[in-house]
C-alpha cells in the first residue's frame, strides 16, 4: 500500500491492529518500499490580488485673474481701459480703436497701444484625471523608437512696411536747379547732376517742394507749374519713381479757392506714379485758407480716389501730451469740423527749440533725443487727437537742426524706422536729400547735414536699410 507518497509492505497481518490505528509509519509493522506519486499536483495557493489605491481627482485652481470684458474692434478705448482677448487681460496705453491686442501689445515703452496684464480665467478650471491602476507590461522586448532630429524653433520675422507705406525724402526744387533745362538737380555727390542719376535704385519715391500761390496759377520759387511739370514728370515716370507734390512751406502759402482750380492743379502733375498732394502749413495761413484746402480735399477725393492728401504741421516732442502748435491745432479742429476722413498728418519732428522736457524727450546728455522725441510726437497726436497711427507720418531734419545742439543721428534713423514699422505708420520722410552729404557740425545748412558722420547719401541708405525697402 502507499502512505504519504511512499509504498509499504506489511510485515504482519494487521486486522488485529485496526482498532489501534497503527499506520505504515510504525516501522515494526511495515517495510518501506520506495517513494511513489499519486498522479495529482498539490493544490497551488493563489496570492490575493491587491488593488492599488486610486488617487481622487485634484482640482487645479484657476490661473490668473478673472477675464475683463472681451475686446471689440468697433469699440473706442481710452487709456487705462482693460479688456481680455483669448484668455489674456490687456490694458490700453492710450486711446485706441481697432488695434487687436493679440498683435498690437508689448511691454511698457514699446509704443504699442496695449500692455499685457497676464493670463485670465473665465471658465471651469481643468481637473486631474483619475489614476488608472498599473497593469503588467507585456514581455515583448521593447523597440527603440526612431530618433527625431531637433528642429530649430521658428524665428519671428522683423516687421515690414505696410503696402501703402511711403518713404520719400524732400527735394527742394530750387536747390541746384538747372535753370537752363529746368531739370531737378543735386550736388550731393560733389558736383551738380540730374537728381535721377544720383539717387539709389531702392529709393522709390520723392517729395517735391514747394508750390506756392493760388492753385492753377502756382509757382515753384519763380518757376511756373507747367514748366516744372513738363521738364520733370515724364522723367520721373520713366524711371518708375513715385512722387508727392508738396505745397506751402515756411517761405510761402498755398491757397485754393475753387474745386476747378484744384482739379487743374492736380492734373498738371498727375501721372501713374503720383502718390498725392501735401499741404505744408507754416506761413500763418488763416482759418479760411485752411478750411478752403479741406473743402478742396473732400471734393478731390471723389475725383482722384487713388491719391492721398496730407497736412504737414509743426509739433513739439515732449511727454506732456498736447504738442501741436497753434497752426496744427487749427488744422486738426478744421478736419474734425468738416468730417474729413482718409487724411494724413505729417509731423515735422524737428527744431524743438531749447532742450527742455516741455519741448522734447531729453537724452542722457541733457539734450533733445531726436529719435525718441519724434516717437513721442506721434504717440501724442494719436492719443490726444485720435489720429490712427496708419494716418501719421514723420519728417525729421537729418543731422544738425536749426537749434545747433539738436542733431538727428544715424542711430535716430533706426529708432524712428522701428517705431514706424511696429506701429504701421503711413510714412517717413526727411528734410532734405540735398543735405544728405557730410559737413562739420554747426549751424544748419541747406546743402549738407551739419553732422559729418553719415557719408554721401548716408541717411537715405540708412532709412532704406532700416525700413526694409
């Protein structure tokens, strides 16, 4: 028989021992034969399954403050107004309308209309999903995933000029004019040459100055309008150069009493490359003269819808707010009273007078920083008169100004250009291309820059480079 996995042979007849319960473990009664197997596996103890604890969901607190009222393109916002857009709060730096804060915001001093306040939360905060118990991973050997080479993060391209942006240095038509041919001439290279033979190829536009007198019978420093136009407009068109006709200026006034006279005036200079007409208000024009010009513009915008009409006015460049002089205030009030739209304001950012904080932004040397002062003038016009940046132009005087310690430098070119591009200004010009050649610092000259560090056409080329022309 077998007992406890072993075979035994009885040594005695055991019927008489049944009641004693003696089994084969009693050696006197049984003899061990050997180990045996019952053919059944012993029962296997199954370890209990332990369920890992489940981490309850954790609520993440909202990020940032509550969202302000959503920005609307049709709403005008005063400085200090707070809005939200796409989960971010913004605060207006000054009066603004239509400037999307997502693309028109920056840090303090950036010159952009919106400042970022931080992220905001106006909805249900996200929650952490419940933890799933771990499962036994498969025994299949893991495969090595392919290595993705690192990619270079995209770079933000520098801002570029808007399609309608105009860069056009002024050309005083009477400086170095060839009075035999009446062709626009300059001596900026050291000898008198036709202007179109001298200017860089990348300079695409010029502002011709100044027509004075009554429209239709105007003159250019003694040269009749017909004579100037016939001698120069065809050449400008053939060269593919655009141009602005500028009127008025410091030496004379331009008047225009009738729409027919203004139409005659425009047609005299009109061509495929005429950009527009500018009114330089510096000669003490009366309210009636200014109102007449605005009336002429309203009518001309219907007949010549592709032309732009601008008003050039003097300004200071302080941080105090209202920087326009009396002529500028008269112009702005007349524009608003007439309901004129699609106009441009060209600020003469030059000749601020004494280096005082009430006149300009002072640099570390205690003198007017001509670049920052120009920027401040544009911001003040935008804030105080509600003129959109896209209708503002800037015209500095390169090099030495009439006040000898006011110097517009090559570094100022960079500052003004960057501001113009970032804020999508309508244009930048300078006075004047005949001055774009070096001469020693000192009193302002009509034929050199009183700066001495730019080189021939140095300011022209610096603007072309910085503006991405």
